[in-house]
C-alpha cells in the first residue's frame, strides 16, 4: 500500500527528471522503475531529515550515470574489436546444442516459478517479457493505467525473485 502511494506521488517527478536528462522515453521509464526498486530495497538507508523526493532524485541520477558509463564501456569495447574479432562475436552468439539445452531447462524452471505467482502478476510478466508488449500496450489490453502496470510488473519481479531466492536457499 505504501509502495503504491509513494509511486503515485513521486513517479512523475522522477520520470520527468530523467526524461529531461535522457531525452528518451524508454530510458527515462526504465531508470524511473529502477529508481523505485532501488529505493524500496534500500529504504532503511533513507535519512528523514532530507526530503524523500531529493533522495529519489539522487538515486535516479546515479542510475543514469551508471547507465551512461555502461554504454560508454560497451561502445569502447566494441570499437576495439575489429574484423575477425567482430566476426567471432557474431558467431559466438549462436547457442550450441548444450547452450540451447541449458536455456530450455532454465526457461522451464522459470515457468515453474511463474506458475506460483498470482494470475495478475503472472499475466503482466508474460505480456511484457514473453509477448514483448510495451507498458502502454499492456495497459490497453488490461484496461488499467500505465502506472498500475509498472507497479504490478515491479511487484511481480520482486515476488518472482523472492521465490527463486527461497528455492536457492532451500537447496
């Protein structure tokens, strides 16, 4: 409940801050989602003597800087690989028979965990990641606001991660 209220209250501020910085709606949306996820993972580190939105914006700014560094590193790495190296990278991306078997086993395991989620959470994950629908498309199909879809997807990922973590600890 508190999560939804904070998301509703601060979503637009963080999103518009990132939209100005990134000039890209998808990046702004992704960073905003990561911001709230990080904030709720690290809520115990929040110092109440400062405004909550200032803390969120700081998290958001740091995530954007991290994204830029990662992209810059990827560009530098790819520019260093020429000719044969680039060809090897392309060829290496094709999974071997063993890789394909591992991918299929991992997918079966993931689907088993997905079945343990409530139908509403399972549905948004399937629409977003298996049918590769945008947030707006999912919202249209389910007849819900886009922000609700984002919150539901974030919760679903957290619940799924929790299920996987519990299973890993139980082994």
